[in-house]
C-alpha cells in the first residue's frame, strides 16, 4: 500500500483528508455535502461533458454485472441522480424494491424528480442516510451498488462493514469508482486533464471551479484497485475482484457475502 493510499482513511484520531487538504474528521461530511449541494443541478450535464459520455457505458456495464431480477431488493448507495436506480427498478418489477439512498438531500431530490419524470414510481424508495451506519436491517438486500460515492466517505472500512451487514447471504456488492490508470503514459495525460482542464470546465458549466478541483483531488486520494480489494476482503467479502475500465481510470469492484 502506498503512502497516499494509507492516507485514504482518516489520518489520525481527529484529522482526515478533504481532497489534498487536512480537515477535522467530524467536518468532512459537511464539506462533502457542500460540494454536492453546489453541483446537484448541473451534476448530470457535467458527468456527460467531463467523461465525454463514457460514464453511461461504465454504468451500463455495472448493471450487466448486477443482473437485477424480478423480486429482488437492491440498495443503490450514493445513488445521487438515479442513473443506476432508473435502470434497475423496471427489472426488479412490482414484487421487487430499489432503495435510492444518498447522504446529500439535494442530490437525492434531483434523483427523485428524475425517476418520477420517467414514470418510475411504486417500487422505488428514497432514503437519506450515511453509508457508514446504514438504517436497514441485517441480511436485507440481494445486492448493493455504489457508483462514484465511496471515495467521499470518511471511514470507508465502516461503510464496507455496514454494507456487508445489510446484505443477505449470497448477496453481492458492486462498487464503481474512479481508480488508478494502468496503461503506460495514461497517468500523465489524466493528471493534465484532471487538474488543468476539468476545474475550468466546472467553472464554465457549473460556475463552480472549486468543487471540481476537489473531485480531482479526491480521486487521487482514493485507494488503488488492489488496496480497495484488500479492504473488501477485510470487511468479510468473498470472491473479491475488479474490472478495469478505460485503462484503469475507473474500476468496478465486486464482492459477495457467503
């Protein structure tokens, strides 16, 4: 594990990282909330622009790994504007349930409005909650998904343990998250885009340069592929693996509860 990855969890009893900055542990959740309150209304547009639309492919592949089936109960954590939930809800049907959960009320509100506008009602519930202490019973879900949210959690080990608790035996976790490029030379190109281009795009489109500077920094502070896999194993998950996408810029992690 690299020194940077060691810093991906709280760095001391009372300090943790917020991007590259050090903040009091109890302040991080509020600071992350400020970021997503700020970008909620432009979040989907920025996703399309900054990924050149490729985020839709990443999420489509994730849904293929989820393989939602009629009657299943699925938790979409950090579900934000509902991209995954909108694809899974029709597949679980009237006898199933999708819970779209996010710690940020602004993002959750956008997600509720989007799904309602699409006519996706009845089998979707919306819960504002913290991934570190999920407000659900033990052994409750067939599957938990988390797309581009884990890196913002203060204590990722607690979140993974909480997810493990609410999964049924035989259930699975799928985490889609920015990761570390593995193709030669891609890291330098990615750094240039992330720190020179992306914040300027945030300023132009969302009128918020600082939030997208934080986005780039939070990605760099997130554990790499193998470190996150180890964390999932430590939380109790079996058959843990990951699939790199776009040269490792994004990785989809998978683990099961047996």
